[in-house]
C-alpha cells in the first residue's frame, strides 16, 4: 500500500531521520513511537511532503509520492496535525467542506455529492450536530474531530496523524482513536504516538524510532518490551498484559531508586509477592538480578518475568531436579549479595533457605520489612530453619535504606 | 442553513451595491457647489451612454455646460478613483489578513506603504515631484519584492518570516523617509500632505491606472477558496492540496500591485485596509469568496463617503485624516466588544 524505503530527511541540510524503511498494508494502523527528538514527527513530515527528503523514496500504490501533484496527493493522503489554530470563525461544515478542495476545479461549485461526503464524514466523527457552529466556539476535542472529518472528506487512502490526540483528555483520546481505528480496511493509518499505552491499544503494528532510525518494528507485544523501553527511552518499566484486550500495558517505574548500586549482582529469594517490589527497584537501579526458586504461580515470578529477570522456577509440588538445583547454586555463587525476604516457609521452599549454606551466608541479607515475618509451615514448626542463618550473624534489615546500605558494603568487599 | 446563508449573502451584497450607487450619484452632486441631479443626469441617459461608447461628444446632452464640466471633468474621475482606491485597499487588507491569519494585518504590513512613501518623497525632494505616482508605485511594489526576496530561503517564505521582514523593511524605509523629510526644506509640506493621503489632484489618468484594481480584485476573488484554506495555516493548506508557495507569491503580487496602485493615486490612506475587512468579516463571516467582494464594495463606499465629506464640507482636508479619525475609535469599539464576548 504505502512503502517507505531508505528515507532520509532533515532541516538545513542535516539529516534528522536516516534510512527509514517500512511498509504499511492496506487498512493497517501503524503507530510510530520513540523518545523526544527521535524523529517521529520529522518522519511524518517527510512522508507528507512538508519536508523535502534527501534520500530514499516513499511509494503509494507503487507510485513515487514525489510524482504526485499537490492536489492529487491531497486526494490520496490526508493529515491530522496535533493542533490546528483557528483564527477565523468558519463553521464546522465550512471546515469539513475544505476537505473537498482537492477534488474541485477552480470555479466548480460544491455539488450534492460533496455535501453527501461532508455529511457522512461529520457523522462518522460525531460532529454533525455541530455543523453550523463556529469552530472557534467548540471544545478542543470537538475541534479535533472536525479536523478528522475534514481529513475523511478528502477520501484518503492514507491517513497520517501527528500526535493527533496529545492535547486532549483521556476520554477524547480514546474516542478519537477508536474512530480512526474503525475507519476500516480502505484507509491505511499511520500515527505518531506519545502515549505508549494508547499506541499499544490501537495500533496493529508499531515502529520504534530512536536517534532518527528505526530500532524495532512489530506487533505492540514485540516492540513494547522491557529491553526496548530501557534501551531507547532509558526507563525501567513494567510491561503487563491488559487483561481486557490482551495488549501490552506499560507502567514506568520511578519510585526511589538508589543511584550507586549499578552493576551489582544480586540474587533474590522470595515468594508470595515479598520480592516483587524489590525487583522493580533494583532493576531500575541497574543491578543484575536473578531470582528463585519460585513457582510459576507466584506473583514474584510474574514480576521477574515482566522485568526480564532470569528466574529459577519449578512447578508447585514438583520435585527439584539436579539441573535446577545446579542452576540455582550457580546464581547464588555468582551473586555479590543474596537477599532473603521474610515469608512463609513450607516444605516447598525450605530448600531455598537451606541452599544458603556455608560461605554463601557471608553474602546474605535478611530483608524483613515492617509487617512481614517468617512463618514456619514445615513439620518442625519452630523456625529452626533460621537458626544457622542467625548464628552466621547475617545482617537483618527492615527498611529499604538499610537494605541498600547492606548491599553496598557487600559489593565493596 | 446553506440556503439561508446564501440568501443573506446575496442581500448583503445587493444592499452594498445599492448603497454604493446611491453614494456615487450623491457624491457627483455634492461639493463646494452643489449640482442638482437634473443637471448631470440627462433625460436621454441611454443616448448619452451610446454616444460615450462610440466615442462621440456628450456635451450636447447637458443644458448647463459649467455643471457638465464640474461633474464630468472634475468630480467623476475623483469619485471613481475614491471607489477604486477604497476597494483596492480593502481587498489587499483582506488578502493580508487571510495570509497572516490575523485580522489585525493591513495592506501596508509588508512594507508597501513605507516603500511608496519613500518613492514619493524621493521625487519630491530630488525631482520636484516629477512622475510622483510612478515613483510611489515602484517604491511600493519594490519594497514588497524586497521583503519577499529577503524572507525566502530554499524556495520557501514562511509567513512569520515575511511578517518580521516586512516590519524591518518598513522601519528601514521610514528612517530614509525621515531623513528625506529632514532635508526636504521647502518641499516638506508636500511630503507631509502626500503622507496623509488624499484625492484632491486626481485626474482621468489616475482612473485608467486605477482600473488595475478591479482586475486584480477579480483575480483575488478567483483565489478566494485557496485563501480560505491558507487561512487555516500553511501546513494544513499543503495537506489539503494548495500549492502554498506558488499561491503566496501570486497573492503577494496581486495585493501589493493593488496597494501600490492605490498608494500612487491617493498616498498612504490609513485604516481602510485594516478596518473594512475586519468589520465585513463580522457581518458575512470569514469565507473569502464573499468577504472579498463585500469588503471591496464597503471599502469603496467608505473612502467615497469620507472623500465627499472632506471635499464638500471640510475644505479639502486630506482624506486620510478622516479615515483614521473615524476608523480608530470604531476599531477600539470593536475591540472592546470582542473583549466582552
């Protein structure tokens, strides 16, 4: 449908985007994401010919876009900008009718067909009831719907959206993007997105850009990964799956991250959700984490998975094999620090505690935040599993601050 | 709704045309000596027009030769010129307001009037005022071209750059103008009079030149739909299929030609180009297909009325004084009303 091949463009002779290559199928909704300055908008301007390209070619239905006349192009491609300044009080119907401009000869009057198309476009975007209102008197969300109606009146094959909902409230964002998504198979949609979750919800495929180049292309689940977010946006994020739509759901993590633990290798022995919070923070701090042994049913396991932390896992009630045990012990031996969180201990996870034996105890920190404590569900029932650890005088910390301090001193030695 | 607004538009245009014809006839009658209608509208009006078209002498149609001379040799060219200049300034104002997406823009915004004033002052000081309209015309149109050339890079002239360049060039020419006035000596009052703007020495030659105004005006009306779209912004216009740079060149050329003609006939008359499109937009809406013709009619009517008043009752005070004197408070009133809304 539309193919972008090795496209380069920029301002003042300097290329902002380089060697951009991707294509969109008929009816597809492609989202372009990337941090500020990654060239998203520049790419859209290059595709829409606002910006002259310095290399590469964009083809629409097999024909180079540069061959199109201005009006001819406007019949194939329409653009919804971030914001349209309205200085004159045209009516909504006037504005939408301007979408018919590329179809009209200079002195041709608008005919019944034009009025029908304009009416339909206004109905699709739900602004028909505003037809006679001045565009200067309606709300931002309504105005953006009017602009989309105008773009639809152009009857385009390709619709470009440049952060078309960035200035709107969440309800209008969802409303407008739903309208765009539901335009069907006749219109190919390419939109620049600021909001990753909106991109994940509405796009069929996502193009991730950074420093003017394409870094990843694929389905939202393929592109919106912890690694990509870390590498291109420099954020630590949690990527979950939206239980309703099955699309990725991203939550950036920002809370109190220690700055001097970068590179520390840490193994976390936890369970029942006692380690999840730690995992997020320590990943954000740049530590190399491992976790386990955990059951796949454990919420700590889910957290480790989302964060991309290697994790020893054993199905609940299944015996621990030698291979698993070896891998676990390797993690323990390679770690600068081992964190054991206060949690209920039963026969299923008693081995975790026993594995921290001998010299490993010199690298162990017990993390026992307020409200959490060890409970003994083993046959002995007397907390005897903790005795050797207590004897080894492992530090016991109850606050994050204390924990970081303990890790710091372990990393130094 | 579309039908209602069409009826409204047609009636507004008809009303303006009727008003203009009325003012036109009245203006021919009024003056230091009032000429009754019967003395300049012959009984055999059609016969006279027929003779006029075939190039015959029409003097014989009039009973009083003095009245005939006053009306047809002195007042008629002046009245026609007033209408043309007023219409031209309004059309150019309309075009500039649309281009700059700002209802505070006027035809002089890109240096046209200061360029014209420089041209006029130049010939007044150095050549005794010889070819004054020609110098004013080329000064006006030359400064616009200069602004456009300076503001263009890589074939593009963004409107913001045009606007700022226009301000800079205006200031530049104004400073030269001040220098010329400073060193003008005896001819200073001539420059000052020209700057105030007036139609007191208009001749038929000015009318022939002025006919360029309706020609350009019709071309501007033909471009009205493009200007509607450009008034949403340059990028939007591009996406809607307007060849923006080419269109801006044409628009600037036409409006600066119109302004230059107006300035060379009547000096730099203020406020008509600013206020007429502004007021008419409040009445007919922003669609340039209606705004252009309605503004031109209203601009013509405004200048004709102002000129008739000064000619008949104020002893030939420069008409620019009146247009600004009436225009400024009116404009402030509009501003206040808009602030309340």
